[in-house]
């Protein structure tokens, strides 16, 4: 039995966040290190190392996939094997947000469906804040913004966005998604830049934001070859982000796909970044729900903080 003077440990309550609201996307089945998914009109088979169980659907269902991604042996390299011709890119939508999906040189499809739970959460927080204070300035920074779905969800809710990504191709697609969604008039700055360098410059300029979205890769390179490595680089980036937040921060969310990381990793990193601020911090895993056997497939870890609702 611990002594009365022993320090009490607060154990974080980790949460699973499955998304149940998709119509254009479906995780049909998973197993044997693979997943079978529907993106709009097409079905794909892709590697999924976490699916260590057996598939629930028969093999003939997997053979109907329109394309199969075959890894080359490296962590992210490989090639698509197409069983029929696809009209790529094709349009999809989520609750009125319209965007393009596609196959590419990587296994990615232009959208991460599991992150839709964050889009819904951000939209609700922004709308609530603006109902309480319609004239309140809400500037949101999205780092590693990819093809812009989180940016568009936040912009649709009524705030100003600064979207940063090192890929010109991703930014170009994000702007196409903006047009498809009818949000061309929304105040969004699209910047091709290295996230860490951009944050450093913003700190020097004295600029501040009321919310920050971070979706850092495990490993990456900036436009000028700057190396990003999650475990080494994230603490420095969060220190800069802390300086960019004003005293009335609305929310911060981090999503990470690092294989070796625990949800506790991003929980305590965000807890340290926001020390002294009153709000709710939670962390856990994002998950997709199978149609075949209703199993939850964990895809990413997250931590997010929101200011208390007045």
C-alpha cells in the first residue's frame, strides 16, 4: 500500500474515435495485413500492417477490387496494379464538402477518411464560438495541411485559415477542392512552405492564432530539402506553436501516423504545450469501422484540446 504522502498519478483516459457518417467511403473488410476499401465508385486493396486477424469476407469479395497496391518492400514504396481503368481523379463528398480522390505513386488516396471526426469537432467549436461572439476574430493555422479538407471544414464554419504544406501538388489539389466545395470566397491563405520554418517566421513577426491543426508526417522533407523526423522535430515545432497561440485559444489538435508512438506521446506533448490553460485535453486513436465484421481498425493517434464553453 502506498504511503499517505505518495504522489497521486493521474491516468489519462484514452478514447477511440470511430467515424460512422461516411457515405462515399467504406472500409469493407480487413485482415492478413490488408484492407479492402470503397472510395466513391471504386474498390481498393491496400496494405494495413495492423490487420493481423483473418478477413471476414470470402476471397472472392477481395478479388473484386478495382486496384491493388503492392508494396515494394520499403516503408512506403510500391506500385498500383489496376484490374480495370479508373477515371482518376474522381469526386467525393462528406457532409457537403466536395473533393477529389485519386491513386498516386504512394498508397494514399488524397483523403484520410478517419480524420472526418476532427472536421466535425472543429466545425462545431468554431460555430459555437461565433454564435457567442460574432465579431470575435478566429484565425486558424493548419500545418501539414495536405489536400485541405480540415481547412475547408474550418473555413466553412466561419474563420480565417492559413494552410501550410510543403507539397505544391497537395496545395494545388486543395485549391481545386476549395472550388468544388463552393468556398472560393472564404479567407484562406494557401502557402507552399516548410512548417517549422514558417512557424519560426510567424513567431518573429508576432502573429497569433486562436487555433492550430497539426497533421505531421513520420518523416518528410520541406520545399528546400529540410528534414522532418517526428520524434526529433515535433517538440521544437510545438514550442513555436505555443508562442503563436493567443490567450483565448479555441482548440489545438494533433494527428500522427507514427508507428512507434503511443497516444500518450501526443497527449503529454500537447499537455506540456498548453500548460496553464483551462480546457479539456483528450487523446486516443482514430479508427475506421468495418462493414464486414464491425471491427475497429486503428489508423492514427491523436490529441486534442478545446477551451471550455462559456
